[in-house]
C-alpha cells in the first residue's frame, strides 16, 4: 500500500504545476515560490491557483529588482514584459519614459488555457509568442488503499487523519509537456511543435527569432528522470521552412537555469547556467562537452545585436560585464556594465529588437538601446566551451 500511496502523493504534486525554478525561473524570480500555474485569464483569479512551496535554495533569482521583469518583448513599437508582483505573475504592457526608465503599465489578457505554466515571452513570425507547458496524463494507475495488519503495526497504529485505509481508485499520473502560443487580442493560437520523445516533465522556455526568420525554442526537461522536476537537460528546436530542426544541446546538467537562447550570423547560441557553472553552446554542434563550465561566472542575458550576440555576465564579486560571443561560441571578456546610481541585479534582453536590453536594478529598471560591442579584449579570450 505504501508504494501506491506515495505514487499518488507524487501525482497530487505534479498535477498542479512544475516545482523547480530551473524550469520556471521566471515565476520563481517573480513571486519567490518554487512553481506556479495559471490559466485562462492571467489578470483575475490568480489567488485560486495552486503554489508548490518546496523551496528554491540556491536560486539565482532577481528577487532584489525594483521591477521584477524576467522576459521583455517589443512589437509594433510597444513593449511588453512578464513580471511577478504581490498580486501574482502577469504579462504587462510597459511604459518607457524620456529617461528610458521602464515601469509596469497595464496587465493584458492572453487567452491562455487553464493550467498553463509560463516559460517566456518573445517575438517571432511577426507576432507575440508565449512559451511554457501544459499538464497531461502520463499514465493511469489503480491505487489500492487497503491497509494491511503488518503495515498498521509498522506504523504503530498511528494513521494520519484523512488518509484512506480501504478501497481502490483510478489515479492519473500527471506531467507537463512543452507548448508555444501565438497570442494577440485575447486569443491564444497553439503552435504545432515537432514530434519529440514523450517526457514526464518538459517546458518550452527561452525563445528567439532565428536567422532564417522562423522561431527557435529552448526545451528544458528532466531527461527521463520521472521523479525529478529539474531542468537537467536541454533541447533546442528551430523552424526550417515547414519542418523543424531538433538539437540535443545539453545533458546531465543537474539543477540548471535560468538559461537563454539567441541567434547571430553563425546560427543559434544557448547560454546555460548549470549546477557546476556556466557555458555557451552552439546547438548545431551537438551536445555540450562534459567539463566545459566555469564556476565563477553566471550568464545573465544574451542580447542579439548588429555585430553579433553580446552576453551580460556576472562574477562572484557582484560585478557585471559585457562580453562578446564569437562565431565559435567563446566569450571575450569585456567592459564592466553599470547603470547610474544603482546596482545591477539582472537583465532581460528585448525580444524583437537588436541591441536592446532592460537592465534591472535594485531601485530602477532602465532600457539600454545601444549596448557596448566588445571588440577590444581585456585579459585575453576565455574559452568556456
């Protein structure tokens, strides 16, 4: 009975949303919990949605940001961002004043289905795109609640209140599958993704427009470890005409995230923050090589620009740096990043633009439109591949 009972308890947890910030760093950063799912109307009724307070321990979260943005996009001259506030996680229209300070404006209705788990926000196919996950039934099992005498004795007849001791029940074991939606005017249209291995836990997270004009999406998953909510593996999918390219990008990452995706003239590049450190990967090159991490720096953003992708990185002293990314995916250590009279605690690249990023400070959020392109390398090239 005990094995079946534990399986049902795991089902109870998995059925209400993802649990680790590795999958849902946006939601964790925004509201300081381990996971969140929200449904049809992201503006109202969020108080009724379930939370899973199982802790985030080593979370590299932007909890100190004055404006808790984790994804920003620009479409038709208007800015949109995903943020978490005391009233819950929502997608907002953003206002930018003359001093380039960014503030949350009005929440917008997306028309997303019930149980949707947020991944990221971006621009592709000429429209606004939201990525994430939806719950699905992995398997249905029959649970036997019969409490035998030997189990009663082992429990010293101390049965917690509310636990059934007789009967049988059909139970659905729930997982989460990756989904992508084109959104606009309160309507969400689901994008048909390529056929991929069925995994119990997988979420579509970072999104970018690829150099061929299609969308490219990062899929973070537990790599078949059904008892794990960790984003221990990463795949990247990229539109190629009417088909998709599927790249196995990284495995055995442990607890990873937040992770990023961008494109330059050489193709896609993924920025991964793993349990052991950070690395850059060209998905088309195949799996990231083991031991290719640097533990002292974290990737905070990948910003596509006219001269290529620029990374915002941070070291263990709290300093932030602009670092160029060459065609082989290597970082060239660059100039220190600062904002006036504030400390940088994070950043969100603006999807749908070149060279724009919202710098997140403890007291402000500023739109930077011309990030420095790192051409002069100080201290040589550090190969993190």
